[in-house]
C-alpha cells in the first residue's frame, strides 16, 4: 500500500505530503518504498532544501542496499546547491566516491559534476556582473 501511495504524495505536493515523502525515503523498512520515495523527491525539491530534511536523508547514503544509495545521490543532483550546506555536501561526496558499489560511485560522480557545473554558472554570473560594473565605471571620468 505504501508503494502505491508514494507517487500520489509527490503529485499532491505541499508541506504535509512532502514531509510524508521524506519520512518514507528516510525511514521506511521496505527497500522498494525507499527507492520510490527518493525518486519522487526529485519532484518536490522545495522539501529537500531544509536542513532537517537533508540531515534525515543522510542515512540513505549509508543504506544497506546499493540501489537506494545510488538513488540518494541521483536525487541530490537535482537540488539547488546554493541551499545545501557545503560541509554536508562534501561529506556526502566523500562517502559516495568511496562506496563499494560502482553504481553508487557513478551517481556520486554525476552529483559532483552537477555541483561543479552549478558553481561554474554562478561564478560566470558573478564575473559578468563584475565586468559590466567595471565597464560602466571606466566610462565615467576619473577624479583627480
């Protein structure tokens, strides 16, 4: 029954269904339910950006089932990285890159790639705004 309810929770969205989805992903005894809940969490990323939710889901990076660990890293790669504490992200990356499962390491590398790509895009935005402000200041007359 819980397996069937998971997609409905994701479609409902909102605070309470999202919290229920996080709880299923974090603590459900069924591997299938944890996998499905993690995959559906990608649809409700607003629920994933809370520190308490991220801490709760951290246990999935150490799940007994490699497919759940891989799904955890896949889900994380969809997050807005500016909302994730860097220290927590680094601990996940270290754990995932050292995982015994090839599938988990691959998903973790994808997460790392997404994070670097996101950081590069934000740096590009910073440099373009800095360049435009410096070009506008260079056109103004210099003071003695």
